[in-house]
């Protein structure tokens, strides 16, 4: 049973909405995780880390990766080590800080990630294909509004 299904009709409408958003996110993420494992023998955390490095071709320091991924440095190390072993990322000393390393995708890593990203986009398109173009636009606009009011509430 998902969290939305576990909610009660007398729960506040905002809570039920949040549970629906959360459930939708979990359903999509679960499918993407399974497909990444089946198709590419990889994990979502590895995909996410490679995605960050894709955006920064010059690479990122470990602490920057940690901030971007919103995880601890130990988690980043646990993801980078096997990616490095697989030849998908490389670490280079940071000239300005001898204790720091800059991590970047290798040529093989860029090629592998490009294929994964293209395929992942196809999966998302497929998963949301049941919505019309109009529904896509409406949902995008509404979620943008949710994002805006949530950010304002946090100020």
C-alpha cells in the first residue's frame, strides 16, 4: 500500500495532495531504478552523480559533488570509487588544495552517460505518455506554482 492510499478522507486536503505527489514520485523513481539496473547494470545514485559531472565537464571537487547531490562526502566516495574502477570517472589532484580531488567523467563515462540519459528520457516520456499535451502543460504549470508557494513559505 502506498502512502496516499493509507491516508484518510478526513486528512487535510494539503496533506493528501502532498502524499499523492510523493507517491507519484516514488512510482516513477521505482521504475527508473529498476530499468537502470536491468538495462545498464547501474544504480540511480551512480546515474545522478554522472549527471552532475555531465553538467560540469571540468569536473567537481568531492565536496561540491556532495552539495549538488545533497549527500555526505562518504556517500560520494562510495559512489565515485566503483565508477573510477569501471573507468567512467577519474580523479585529478586539485592544484589549489592538495587535500582535494576534482572528479570528472572520462571519455568512456561521457559516452556511457549520454546513452543512459537518452534512454532515461525515453522512459520518462513513456511513463507520462498517458497524459495529453494539455495535461502535461497544466500539470507543469501547477507544479511550478507549488514550487513557488513552497519556496515563498520557506522564506
